[in-house]
C-alpha cells in the first residue's frame, strides 16, 4: 500500500468517530429540545373529581382514624434500591411485583379500620411501574370493606427520562389518592412552587389536594393530602412550599373550619429524627432538612406525641433495608387546635411493600 492510499484510509477511519460524536450530540440536542417543548405545569386551583356516593356527614366529639401512607409507586420491596438514591434500580422488578406491593400497602392501611387514608406516590400510567393503574387497585381493595369516596390529584407527569441508559426510568404519571368513609363534597388541587431552570425537570410538578367534608354542626373538615419536593430541593424552596400550604390552612381555620394535613413532607418531621436514628452518620440529604417549626402558624401543631415511641417512616434506598440503613421521619399529620389528636403512631412494617412506613392517627373534632 503506497503512502497516498494509507493517508486516505486514515482519513476514512477518523470520519467514523467524528460521525458518531456528531450523532450523539444531535441526539442529545434533540432530547433537550423535546424536554423543554414537552414541559408543562398542571394548572393551579384545578377542580378535582370526587368519586363515590357516600352521604354521611362527620360529627363532633366522635373518634375517627386517619392513615397517611406513601406507597412508593409500588416498586420498593425491602431489598429494592433506587438509582436516584445512589442505588441501582430504576423500575419495579415486574408487573406482578407492583400489584403485590400496591395491594400490600392497601391491606396494611385497611388493617387499621381507617375512616380516611391519604396515599402518596400512586402511579396511574408510568414506565417505572409497568403501566399499572394503582388507583384502580386501591379502590377495588377498599370497596371490599365498605363505601368510600375518593379523590385523585395528579402530582406530576414527567417526560420520558432516558436515564439510566441500560433501563430508562421512562415517563411517569403519579399522584395523591384520598379515600374517605365520609362525604367529600368538593376537592381542589394546589400547585406548589418548585425549582426553576433545569432543576424543574427533576422536581417535577408537586402539589397538595384539599378535600372538603361537611360536619353536622355546619362547619367543614378540610382534609389536605400533601407530598412536598425531595430531589434538588434547598431549604428556601422547601420553606416556600410549606408557607403556601400553611397560608391555605390558616385561611380555613380562620373561617372556623377543622383542618388536617397529612402526607410526606420530605423534611425531618420531628426536627431531630435524623440524629435519633442515625447516630454517628453525618450525611445530610435535601429531602430531610429539619422541619421549620418556627413557620407553623398559631393554632396548628404537628402530631408527634407518639404513643409507642419513635419509629422512622422512610428509608434511604441506596442499599437493601437493614438495621443499619439511614432512616428518618418524613411523614405525619399537622392539625388545627380544634382537632384533638388522641393517638398517633408510625408503624414499623419492615418496608416490605414501600420505602415508607404508614402513620396512624386517631382524632376527634372539638
């Protein structure tokens, strides 16, 4: 082979990696354009459909039971690890596993004979949960125990996430499901402030739902189901979300209504649970900043007088659950002072069906 032919061959060989690089850059650019073009926020103050035909109103001086439970989109068995928590997995392991986990969380909640259940991270049609309609599974399970009204609020709808490249997380549609043995007359979805810039694609479209339930004395129980931001959140943004939530709660309290807010606050709910459960571990995470109790408005309090001692409600999913896992209390209830919290306890389930433990509260309306 003469020198001219050798030079021509080298030029051809160099064209291959250059072409591949250009192709990768074009694909990346196209994906970024797709992400920005597809992004939209769900409108604020969106009216929500109430399903069910319960007609019973609530009564004062009667004890009721409420449960708050983040079901982790039906993916988190006790040994599941999540890629956004330094783990390995991006999807539930199978459709059957999703169905087992969702039914397991529903059965766990029902075992406490609840009057109200606030579920978070309930998927309706997501790649990560094999497109199982988890709202349908839960409502079918609850219908076997009597009549319930239900309200679903879509918390976020994300574009197809192509990472991890070997098994992409995909598109997600997830939300908040409220179940009630008492009549819900109306409900609304409130959009929370979220990150700006590129971070908004990780923060998604957080919200809380407000359900209104009539009380026989002419007042209303305002029942709020909340799931605050986790990934990519700083303390200032977390406070902004809580301030908006508290403003709505205070308005209802000033009207004379009863107010209960339950859910996943993605803050260290007691303010000291990180230290209590993780002695010697100095790691900090954006989803467990100390709950800023100084911004809780007058007339409201967290239900943290646990009847049977401290139990964590969430595990870090960087590794399978063990007694050495990083755990914290993220979930709970906040009530107005015309609601008497007679019992509250976080329940240790061993994280069998989700990366959260349920919170059970008994209360009466004064």
